[in-house]
């Protein structure tokens, strides 16, 4: 839709009988629905000054590179995004959230 909004012609091809590609909610295997595949597609912009454990800067991933080439905006997510327990519905313990982050 975003590509169409900027004037590009888009054709979506599906290999399966359902729309969504790898994204699928399995509602039968467990006692709760489980999202399979991508839940959110994120891109990492290049950050050459940010040093990683390997001592190198952070390279852009392919989705960020494609967005830049097409002139598409990347929505910057804030780091203050608490984790929630999918079964109980409440926020997870702050220490667990910190470790996952």
C-alpha cells in the first residue's frame, strides 16, 4: 500500500492459498493462539559510530537499505516498549524485560 501511495505499480504474488506469506496465526496447536512468522518487520539503520561486541559499527540490514533506496520512511520505535505476558495479559517483571532488551 505504501508503494502504491508513492505512485509505484505493485503486484503481490502468493505461493499459498492464503494471504500473508510466512505470517500465520495457529489457533489449533496450543491452548492459546500463536503467531508464526513475522509479527513486525523492523529495519536497522546503519550506525557506524555505535560499536558492537565485534568492535565494528552497526551495518544497515536489507530492509532498511531497501527503504532508503525507495525513499520510504522508517518508523523509529522507542526503546520504552514493555513486554507483556501473552497468557496472563500483564506486564512481565521489570528485570525479565531488562534482560530480554
